C-alpha cells in the first residue's frame, strides 16, 4: 500500500458491542452491572478480610489479597466503559483512549498471570519445605514477587502497545468488540500485519500456553505430593490447590483461545473475551471463599464484627 494512503489518520473507533437490540442491551446492562457489583463486593471483602484478620496474615492470603486487587483493576479497565456503551446509541472510543485501554488491560492481565505462578510456587514451598516455609516466603520475598508480577505485566503491555501504535490507521474504524484489544485493532491497520500478528501471538499466545502448561504440571506435582505424603490437613490442602487450579483454568483457557491462534474473527470470540474480562474477576473470590474453610470463617468473623458494631452504635444513639 502506498504511503499517500496513510494521510488520513483514524481519530476515533466505533464499537459494535454485543447486539443492536435495545431490549437485549438493557438486559445485558442489568446483568453486567450485577456482575460488576458482585466483583467489587467479593474482591473488596477478600482484601478487607486479609488486612483486618490476624489469622490470615500468612503468605498465601497475602497473595490472595493481591489477586483480588488485580481482579478489581482488570475488570475496571473494560466494564465501566462497556456499561456506558450499553446505554448509548453510538458507541465510540478515541484512538488514544483505545490505546490506553489496551495498555491497562494487558498490564493487569500480564500481572495476574505471573501472580498465579507465584501462588503455585507458594503452595509448592508450603508442601515441600513446610518447616522452612515462613522463612523462604518471608514478607520481603513476597513484596518482591508481587512487584515482579506488576513489572512483567508492564513490560508485556508496553511491547503490545508499541507494536500497535507504530501501525498506520486510515480506516475503516469499526471494532467488532465491546472493548479495545489487539486482535481486533491490528486488523484495521492500513498495511500488512502478518509479521506483527506473529509477534503478538508469540508475546501473548505462546507465553500463555507455556505458562498454563507449567502451572498445570506444577499443580499435578503438588496434588500427587498431597495424596502420597500428606496425612494431616490433606482436605484443606486439596481444597486450596483445587481452588487455584480452577482459577488458573478459567483464566488461561479463554486467553489461549483468543491469543494463541491467527487473529481471525469467530462467532464465539466475544463470549470468550467476556469470560476472562468480566466473569473471571467475579468468580475468583467466590471460588477461593467457598473452597477455603479458613477464609469462610474469617469472612464470617468480619461480617459479625460489622453487624455488632452497627448494632451497638444504634443502641448508643437510642440511649
């Protein structure tokens, strides 16, 4: 394509969203608003419980609190804009708004992927080095591991965005999605994107597959260790690792489907995208809370304290 065809630069993108039906948009708005509210409620509850409950001041729950924070951040990158668009007749986003959304989406997505590796490492150390566990997974190490997850997410996102912004965009400017993401955006470039697409697939798709395989193998080793060597607390260990395997699966499987293949449009793309952008951040606190007795008891203590304080304050006002 000749250079003069690049003189018109796209300033704005139009988003197709999920549907053009006004009735379905209202239904989707209500559904996603409930999901977003539950995401905030569940993850804020976990963060608050981990901070306030002394019994949860352990490495595993420190990492769980950080996962809850990243889940909140990740869902807030796409969901508020999507909710706004579901009530709007014209769904648009500026070019730089689109780039910004992509940056923070891959920033938080990369961070959560590395954090899940750290959580698997934590379980491995807890089972294979139980007497040295607290010494190995000390506070300084945990802070460095969490900071490393954010740094890796940042570098990953910078690479993704750098590959996108160097492309020329001269139209069309219609994105068949409910948020800005690499597979849809690069297809609108006014040039051959074959090489860029390969780089994107290597950066996101191949790494996602390798991380997922490594995590599944790690948890398989951990579960075999629990089955053959652990006598006390076996049920608790199985529940904790089972919860983490479930979280890893619902996060990585849709990501692999979207990023580890040529960026061709498929009918199920939006459904897959909504799984890890909307559903997963809501499910993570539910999975961890329901499958972890210690976490459930801590949440009950937190709620009891809140209601007791509210009741005592009302009695003091009446008196």
